[in-house]
């Protein structure tokens, strides 16, 4: 059995998956990697981990790693796709893109999946609703006619 330190060193060469990669509520500029129709709203680390386990892929969850494009989105999963001889562990999954598509499909198939809005997003929505509407500013400058 490997120690956590050994796993951490070994997992540096593994593929990294952040939940925003398959989040349908985000844009591609915000980090989404698939088309919206292939994604799910607000995927959770544990859901992704369950999918990876069902695919027979070894993985490590790092709950405290921040997503580079938005540090408020915490958590990532490191996945070992290939063996030492460069052959995929799961013959159906040959690349990271296929893995992301498969994870999203598996999450969609979870019966009675509860979509949980992350707390920081819920707080932002509350603040938007409580903010008084801003008055439209009219300019007091007069237009000059050049003559």
C-alpha cells in the first residue's frame, strides 16, 4: 500500500479534471471543455469520483486545489488513464476528452440527481436581487455645433 506522499508524487503525471470542465452553467471562456448539450449543471467532486470508480480508473481527489480561472471553485481529481506501457486502463477511454464526455453521461444517468448550487453562487444571486436598481445617468453636457 502506498503512502499519501507516494500517491501525490505519482499522481503528478496523471490527467487533471476540474468540475467546471463539464459544468453546463459556464461558458468556454470560464473553463467549460465540452458542448453545453454534453455537460451537466453544477457537477460535484463526489459524482465525478463515483463515475471514475465505475469506469475502473484509479484517481485521487484534491478538495483544496483551486480552479485556475476561478479560485472560488475548489477541488480537482487526478486520474490515471494509462498504464506504464502507454495502454489505457479502460479500452473505451483513450483520451481526456472522451473521459469528460463519459463522466458527463454517467452523471446525467444518476437517478434523482440533486443539483446543488454552490454557496458562493447562491450568495451572489441574493446580492444581485437585494441591490437597488441604478438610475440611468443623463449627461449634463451640451452638444457643441461646429460651425
